[in-house]
C-alpha cells in the first residue's frame, strides 16, 4: 500500500477512522533526514500491504497537527491504532526498526 499524504482536513478520515494501525511520518521538505527516511517508509509501506497504513504529514503545511502531537523534531514517526496514540520515535528508522516499532506494544 502506498503512503498517503494527510492534511488537517483528511486526518480524521485517513487516520482516526482507520481500523488498521497507522504509522504517521511527520516531515518537511528541507529536512535531510526526512528525505533519507522517505524511501525506507515507501518500501516498508509496500511490504506491509494492508497490515498497516503509512501516512505523511508535512509539518510546515500542517502545523496544527504537528502541535497537537507535540512534534519537536523531525522526522518523527507516530503509531496510531483505531484513532488512539500508541507511541512515537524520532530520527531515521531502518526497515528492521520499523518492523519492531509497529509490532511492539505501546
């Protein structure tokens, strides 16, 4: 499944109403580690298929969402399940780290 760009307007439908776990990537165009994270997340999203939904939030364009989830550094990945915050991790994560992150309990 391909990563979905999320805005404040689509957040409820794409993230909060999703039955599957959602991995949110908070990023920005100017962030070099974010650019490093992007292809790793794309490969992860494809490998996971329907098991997990990967969504991207541009912190420059969606500052309200970044503030709501207290994003202080990027890239930050947030795991949500059935609309509930589970946990977060900051910095570039490799595919094996992502697998561990989404499988561990909060």
